C-alpha cells in the first residue's frame, strides 16, 4: 500500500502535457476484439484500469504485446474464451464493454457484475435492452449470459444517454446485419474517438458528434493504428488546480472544441483560460468571484450529458468553489453518491452544506487546513489532492490506488511543476 504526503500552499508553473483519455482507451481496447487483424494503440494512459483491461482480453485469447508504457499491439485472431474473468471484471466497470464485441464476434458472452467507482447505482438495463433489440437473449443467474445466432440492425432508442451503453451499442452494431440507428446516443469526446477508430478499421458510422448515430453493418474489420485522444477530464482538473493555487500554467496537446463549453461553466466560478489551437493557458491572477444568475440568485453549476458540464469534473468544481468568493450550488444530477466525499472537505475547513445526495451549497473562500484523508473514488481522490495542495500544512492522502486508476503518475508530473508530493510505502 502507498499514500501521498502533500505539502500545501503550493504554487505551480510550467507546461503540463495531458495523457491519453482513460474513458477512450478502455472502449478502444474492447473494440480490438472486433477484428482478427493486428491493431496498434498509442498514447494509452499507463494506469491501473488500462492494465486490468489488457489482462482481461489476454485471458480471452488476444495477444497483447507492450511496445512501450503507452503503446500496445493487440491481435485477437483467436478468441478462446467467452467468459470474462470474474475477479478481473469486478475491478473495473468498463469490463461490461467487452459484451458488445464478444457478442458481435463470437455470438456469446458470460459476465459477472462489473466493478468500478462507488458513486451510486449505475444501472445496466440500457445495455441489455440494446442487446435484446439487436437479437440476443439475456439470462440472469449468478452470472449474465448473452447469446445470439446473428445480430440484426435495428432502430434503437436508448432509455438513457449512457456513455457505456452507447459504446456497447456501437460495437455490437458495426458487424450486425443491416442498418442500426442509435437515437439518444451519448456523444462525449471518448465516444467520438471510438467511432473514428472503428471507421478507420472499415466500419460505417455516420452522425459522429451528435446524439443520432447511423451504422451500416459490415462483414469484417481490418487492422490499423490509432492514437488515443488527450484526456479532457485530466485537463479540466489541471485548470481548476492552477486557478485556485494562483498558478500560471500552459497545457499542451489539447483539442479546442472539448473546452468551449467547459470554459462557460468555469467562468461561472470566476475561472478563465485561453483556448489556443492545441493548447490552453491559465493565468496566475484571477478574480475568482462566483457569477450570480441574471436575477441575482446564487450561481448554480450542474452536470449534464455532453456537451454539458462533465459529471467527472463535478468533484473538481466543488473544491474550486471552496476557494471562490460567493455561494455556489453544485448540482450533481447523475450519481447519487458522488458528493459524499464533502465531509472530508468540511473536515479540512470547507464551508459546505450537503443538502441531499445530489446538491451541495458551497460558500467561499474558505481557508483549508491539512489533514488525513482517504480517497473514495478516482475523481474525489483528485479533488482531495487539489485541496491538499491548497491547504496550509502537510496532508496525507490514503487509498491513492483510486487516483492512480485515472491519473498516470500524477505525483511525478505535478512535482515537475513545483508541487511537493511524496509517495510513501506502507509496510
């Protein structure tokens, strides 16, 4: 086990380069099972979730060759197993993404309930309704058994714009017979990356970047090479960190259109940044005053499906609000347990009222003090690391495996910008 020892009251400076998008990398790995040809994936983040996903597909029979820490070669010409390893599958929620490719390629898959962050109930009904409409049978016992003779293209209306259900529907449909229309589809950057990747292998997907996808099934996919897009959630985290530590930071390797709407939401917190062709610039001195609504009411920042404010940045926004002058309502609509880490921030001195599982009222700025805190999930873990860098004194953050699941060597990369984060091993 390891924990972070963090010296607070930190000011950073320099250039930060984001890693590959975790939420793009995992479905891309799953999608390599749709072809028997060789695929090379570059810019994979070197994080725990990616390592687990690669182990799972190896157990299914795929050949995985690590070319360097961020680049792998995958060849799934012989899938020997249709059952996802239950122990490995229980570690990450995205193990469910293997259902679509295995159904399309082998006609059968057996899986256990997937794992992942404990941020509330994350229903899987949409996935199974999609598979049934495409022609699969679904049996629930101790395991989930999906089977089909042949997937047939259909009109699919997703009962919720679920990211992973959309990805599963896409991967199941690219080899289905005929045309599939997916309406109310999620269209986050990582879904766009998956669609573009599959098209590069010979799939026929139209409507990318919208909530209506039309997929004409093809008989097979070829091999190819792909580089994972940069992680807009990691970038959003760094913007927040730079702003509330009054640090001047340049973030390179960014995709401009991913930040236009994020900027609008951050502006409500008094945080601004410049969007350039392939970089962002965050100035050191900012007003950090919460923007009131037109009628003078307190500002509200709420998450939504893309292109709305990403749920994965809600935890970061909440910490930012503790350092912003004014009162802000943080409204997390999507997950009923994501805001439960607020008690840890209150223990550090933050002024937060948790109204209910979905809403927190934050009044700032608050002077934060050091303490011992435990990371409950990936995004809350990063939020607490940011709070520790703002706080007076030295803090200890435990269960940092959660942070490592989503942010590659974040301690080393922040230390290069002037932070003082020690990774300490516990015997």
